[in-house]
C-alpha cells in the first residue's frame, strides 16, 4: 500500500496484478475490459504505485503505456519496493500531467486515465478546459478518457467537468451510493468517448451507481465548460 498526504493512493498485489482493491479502480478496470480486444495505447496521468498500468500489462500483454508521475520520490520508492515486471511495456516519465501531455502526439492514444492527486485533491489544472482539450487532441478516434475525481453533493466540480468532456463523446459517471446521497465526499469516475453500452460492467446498484445517457444530465448536468 502506498500512502501520500495521509491518503491511501494505491494497493498493489505483486502476485496478482489483476486484483483491484479500490472500488473506483475496479470500475476503471471494468472499463478497460470493455474496450476492443488486443493491445492498447494508454496514457496514465498520475501513477503512484502503478496499479492500473500493471493491470493492463497483465490483461493485455504488449500494450504501450506511458505514465506521467511528477514525484521522483514516489517513482524511486516503487522501483525499490514494488518494481514493475520485466518487459511490461510501461514507460514512466517524471513530469506532471499538464506538461507531459504536451509531448504526446495527436490521435495517438486509445485511452487516457486521469488518477492524480496532490495534497489530497485532484490538481485543478488537470480538471480545467485547457487540459481536457489536450486530452481530446491526443485521443485516437473512438478513444476514451476516464478520470477519478473527488467531490461531494451537489457535485459542482463534477458538473463542470462533465460539461467539458462532452466534447469528447458520450459521458458515463460512476459513484458509490453513500456519496451520491450526500452522506460523505467520495470518488466519482467520469468517462467520455467511445464507450461500451455498459462501460463500468454491471455492478449492483446497492454497491455502485452508474449513470449513462439522460441520467448523466439529470444528476450531473448544468455545469460550466469554461
């Protein structure tokens, strides 16, 4: 387990890299599983202990993955205590997402995953319209953008983010029921682009609520794209 800023950031099972302990990671794993078969080109904005890159390396061997992780200290700790498997296809760059994405070619990524925190929060510049525009630039046609965000009811940050990512394509939002009901802040997974009919698989609504189509507008509409 990797802890940063008093938060559990990653849990990695080196013997079973397909085990995703956090609910939001399981949902992103489900989304990855719904994408077309074969190798994927993935840009990870935020890496921590590289849980999702390891998942992809295990489930889709030969995939090309680039991880933008600004903390050299975290990178070195992971290399020492939980090294990546040999020939994993994972390249780690010690740069933040805003700067690193500028070096990524147009239309070159099948999937962009945003899972980055600083001081216990997602950096505001990675939720801004300018960053979403860069994501749209680097995604291939029918590519997908998925982001792990934190908010609480009435979800002002999520509403604005949803308004921004609609330019990429259809939007889906996944959230735990307790967070949806306003009992506590929590993780919300927002995906946009060439999504499958059930992008987060089919979890029980008692455990996880998935919004697609009109339900996204009904629950998370009204935001500003600016």
